[in-house]
C-alpha cells in the first residue's frame, strides 16, 4: 500500500472520534508500530486535528470532518453570501461560527494566479467591506449573461460599463468590464461598488471591446 493511501486509511479509521490505540492502527494497516508513530506525526504536521500520544492512543478532535469538495464559482458565491448574512446575525454563536468557517474556507482557497491583481489590501473575508459587495454579484452575473450595460458608482462617480467576466481571487471578487466612460478595459473590485443599476440598453460584441481582446 502506498503511504498516501495508508494515511488516508488512518484518517478514515479515526473519523469516528473514538480513541484508537497505535497497535490497532498498525494491525489494520499492516505496518509496524514505528511506522504508525511516524504516520501520526505526519498527519498532525499536515494539519489533521489529532490528539493523543504514543502508548495512549489517538483520536481526531474535530467535531465533523468532510471529504474534499469541488465547488463551482456559483456555489462558492452562494456559500459566501450565506456566510456574510450569518455574520451579521444577532446570535453570537452563529456570528462566531460564520467567522470560523470563513477562515477555514479562506485557508484552503488559492490566492496566487498567473495574472493576479496588484496589491489589493484584501479585507477580512467575507466580512467588513467585502460583505457589502455581495449584493451586487447576482446583478452583475445577470448583466454578463444578457449582455446588458450597467451604471456602477465607485468613489462617488458613475461609470457606464459593459460587464464581461467575474473573477474570484481567494478573498476578493472582481469584474472585467469595458468602460464606456473611460473608453478602456478595467477590473473593478466588487466590494468598492457603492451603487449599481441595470440599463435597458444591450451591447453587442465589438472589436477591441470583448473579453478576448482583454486577454489577448
């Protein structure tokens, strides 16, 4: 058995939250006690919440463990919107749970991309200023699909834009737009939009103003 497979098997054995002696784990996985001790040290160093010691036994201390999940951008948006709403709740336990869950999600989301934006000074996600921007995501998504123009207000100034794409950067949502006000492409931070409204006018793909032109 490969070591990676054995480590996963050990995690599966520990998931019930009961105390498991090293000898029992060794017999279940077909390895020596010394190997189990090394494996437990490896799992603990990797962030698996394990309590215990040699000779006494081991258990996973997390209340619930989940298998790896692959989330779509829409699912991630829905999750963050929910956390933002709960984070404003009056119940202290719910607020704290939302913040804790947000930190866990944030810890495993990538922040490095081949063309990552310059220093953005990310907010504590999904709270503070970032949370206020979530209300705009459904409208922007609708406008992208319908090719509908938007008027966005940033820094007290209105801009008419053609929304082309939504991007997620680990803690921050941005939108690539063709700005008719400045006559050029822009990447807008959603959390910095103070107001947003759909215009009845639609737009068509024009050379020099498409997403392909932006990425080329």
